[in-house]
């Protein structure tokens, strides 16, 4: 419980800092935003601690499809997204690789997803 609260607090702090930076210095935000690609070793090391079921599902999808370039949830072809409201939805998850159907479902559930370019 304590670890989960610490992750939520950290995510909230990062979200507020990023929002401020984007508003006042957008060029700096783009240059200094740490991007952790979905399905990378670093991504799995984070997700395995904060959302272990997501890591397990992603591994199954990757193994079944034979490629890491698939949706973290269903294995369809996918794009990378940043979860803008991660502190409320999935604290600590740095990014997601999602197909268009899974993006629509997650957005319908209240998640705010921003494409990572």
C-alpha cells in the first residue's frame, strides 16, 4: 500500500511538472521528456513492479505474435502512447503500445492517451 501511494505521488509530481514545462517552455518539454519505449527492457522493469499483470499480458502478446511491435493488450499492430492521467489510471506506467481498438476502449474508460512521436 505504501509503495503504491509513493508511485501515485511520484507520477502526480511528474505530471504537474510536465504540464508546467509544456505551458511555459514547450521546446524544453519536448527536449527533456524521458521516453521509455513500450516493451523495452527498461519498460518491463518498471511495469513488472507497478502493474505486473500488464507486463504478463504484454509478454504473452509478444510471444504469441513473435514481435514486440504489437498491442500490449491484444497483440494487434499498434502505436505508442503516453498515459496523460497515469496517476489516476495506471500509476508508474511510462507508456503503452496499443492498437486503435484498445485505444478507443481505454479512452472510453477515462484514460487520456497521447501519441508518442
